[in-house]
């Protein structure tokens, strides 16, 4: 089976080449002041590896990692290993931009991400990454990033998983929004684009149309800028078969 299942926020379960890989797992109903606005996913089950794009708490959630069965290896940016090992996660594969590793027969390549990240206000800055996952098809998981020219080096792709919003009412530098995510399609040249990182976690009492509009705004911009790309808007928990 070759498929992906969006579980909300930046969490995607990929099934490629017989392996199950999980990106940036955030599986619980609440994170600090953020509450999940969609149904929480059921048990994920066994995964062969976890991919962590950066150290922000909505992407590296220790409680979600601890809830996964077994001890899957965690692929993360260089500099994150000590943080994870201190929390009991021993099997950590640290990558720098341009490096790659094989997990259960699936190739995972670390790509650039334009997103400043540190765990706490006094913590050191740690590079953010995206990943290209390849096993018959090439899937790009952007993590969190702003638009950058080196995206063109990843083309062509079968699927691009692109963030189109965040968890608040505005976006800072270092994030793609609906328009810039559509502009990224011109560089990445995917066959299919799936908007992620929208409509899942928001502060209590906030959200409104931002819980639903970003992926549709992205699709509208994509139709204008890159009409050859098929945009698939998934509901949390929905599966997309990749063929």
C-alpha cells in the first residue's frame, strides 16, 4: 500500500514501500494554550520511523512521541539528539541539510527549511529541516518553512505536503501561507499538492474562518499559478492513495 493519511497539523502517516513513517506527531487534544479543533486521531499503531522537522513544541511533542508503540527511530535535525535522549528516546538519527538515511528500505533526505527554531527562549537555535521521502514515489514534507529558491532543487516530485497556515491569527516570517505555498509549486513541480498545518490547533475562542479558509485559498492561488498541479484538500484522518 502506498498512501498518506493526514492526522491534522503537521502530522502525516506515510506508507511507502512497506514502511510506515510519521511526521511531526502531535496526537493529543491540547498543547499549552492550543486546543485541537478536529477529532483526535485514533491509535496510529506501529511506525518504522518518526521524522521531526524542528524543535518547536507543536512539531516536537514529547508526550506524543512517548505514546507511540515500541521505540521507532527518530530522524531529526542535527543538534536535537541530546534533547531527545534526555527524555529517554535513544534511537535518534541526526541529519544536516543534504544528508540522507535509509529507514526500512525507504530513503529519507534532509532538505533546507527557512524557519528559525529553538526549544525555549534561552535555548540555542537549531536548524529546521524538510524531508524528501522516496520509495517508488517522491514525497516532500516541508515541515515549517518560508519560500526559498533551493526548493527548485527538489523538483520534480510526486507529492508535496505544504504548510498553508499555523496555529494563530497571523503568520510570522519563516512560514508559508496560502499564496507563498502556491508560489512554491512553481519551484517544486509536484504532481499532487496536499495542504497541511491548518485548522487543527488554535487558542480557545480564536480561529473563525482561519480554521477552514487557508487550504481553499491555497487551491485558488495554485489554480492561477500552477494549474497543472492537482491540489487535494484532505480532512483530518482522510487517506490519499498514491498509486
